[in-house]
C-alpha cells in the first residue's frame, strides 16, 4: 500500500543532484522549456532550448499536439532518440515542463522526467549556471508512437459528464471558469457542465516551484471531488 506521504509515481520526477550527476551522460538530454530570452540569461549546462512553437501544430497554429512527423523532427533536432532519457524543466511552476513530459509520453517515449522545482530549485541548490549554446547529438532516431489513451475526444468527454465514476477537472483560471476572462483563446466562455474547478497551480508550492507533498495534494484533490476511485478527465 502506498504511503500517504509518497507520490504514486516518484519516477516521474527528479532533483538537481541527479541532473548534475548526469550532465555528461550522452544518453541524457535536458530540455529547457522556458522561452529563448530566459534561456539566454542562464540555463542548466548543456540544456537544449525547446522551440517556441512546440506547444502547437506549427503548420496550422492550432494549440494541439504536433503531428508525429513534426514531433519526430523536433525531438531529433534536440538530440533525442529512442534510447534517450529526457529531463524537462521550466521557471513556471512546472506548467510547461509537465506539458512537455505529457507530450513525450503521448508519443510513446516513457523515459522522461520533470525536474521538480525547475530552474528555481536548480539555482537555489547552488548548481552551475551556463550561458553556452550546446550542440545536440546528431544521427539520432526518434520513433513517435502515439498513444490515443492520453487524449479524450469531445464526444467521449460529453458522454463522461453523465457517469458517476468520472470527474471532469477544469484546471484553468477562475476567469476562464466563470466566463469573465478577456483576451483568452477560448472559443466560448464558461466550462463543461458539472466539471470540478481547481486551477493547476494550487498543487504547486509557489515559493519553491516544487509539487506539494503527496498527502497535501491528495487532500486538495479530494476536497474538489477528484478521488482515486474516479476516472479523471482534465482540460
């Protein structure tokens, strides 16, 4: 039985000591998921900056996962092959690094971890800061294998709203939730009927940028009806 103080999957996260010990490992690639300006002001040694358009289809501009061919080209351009262990980090309380973690998993690449605490924790730990531009490894092959179970369709989500063993979790801002948001890319205001609302950053420690302790996360989720006995769909 999992301890209430332990994460169910601690292998999804890593820490500065592990990253520092593997900076010279050719089978490990560290991805900086901040923007290019932040990367130029300092980054983890050897960290590769992720292209600005990675979070959407560059051909259509749609905020959705890239096509397999697009993601393959991006991964290989960053020196990531099928045997590469990927570490993602950001300076946004895990927002972009966790999304990158998810996209790699969606494309079948399971050897990926989020640096818990990101750039803030790296600096706070006194680790080395670099300003050099690394040269990603060449001649690597990344084979995308999309796993459809990582995405729910609109029709499936609509059907799920009527099921007792499902919770729909809206992780957006309060203003998006109640329809008062301005200048957001939502096609319509409001939220999915019956959805539980808990903005994502409530699970993060704002001072350290680390995930809150597992027991506290479970308590917060349970207070919003997001419990282990239910299948959760998030948006």
